[in-house]
């Protein structure tokens, strides 16, 4: 299934839909009801999900790089969305997207200084502190889910 470049009717109801591995690159899903949808492995890079209801959706393995998640309801997805100096998204499988970079938490931890210097040499220390805090929060949330 491919919706690349197409506008999907705003506020469309796709709740509970099986969109596993769907190619939704650059799709306009603003205001859509995707609650409980299976988006496992879906390609959502560049998609407009502004105001979309993704509550309870399975986003494991989904590619949300460059997606607009402003105002999206991510309750029950296991994702953490934060806005610091750059947009940050933590996936339930332990990946962190910060700005345009996406790696596992382990890779972030191992290469944090180098990544910060590469992208923001003058403010590298600030970004190290910010990303370290995001990683710490992600680890607490992920560990809490694993304990249940």
C-alpha cells in the first residue's frame, strides 16, 4: 500500500487499521484517527501527523524521521515526544531521533560528544547535557514498561 505524495482526507478514521509496513511517506494524515492502528514497520518519514490521534497505535519499527508530530496524541504508543533545541522522539524499542539524527540509545551514549561537536561545535556542551537528559528519561520510561 502506498500513499506517497497523496493527501488523505483530513480527519479520516483509520482507527484499528492494519497499516503494517505501509508506505505513507509524505502523506498528509493531519487530524487523522489512527488510534489502535498497526503501524509496525510503516514508512512515515516526512508524513504530516499534525493533530493526529495515534493513541494505542503500534509504532514499533516505524520510520517517523522528518514526520510532523505537532499536537499528535502519542498516549499508549510507548513513544516519548519532546521539544528542546530540536525535536526529539524516543521509540519504545530504544531508538532516539534528535533533530535529523536517529540512533539507538547505546549508540547515542557511545558517540554523543562526537555527534554534538560535528553538528553544533560552538554549543556542543549544551547539546550533550540536553541529549543526556533525554536518554536518562528514555531509560527510566523504557525500564518501567519492561517491569510490568
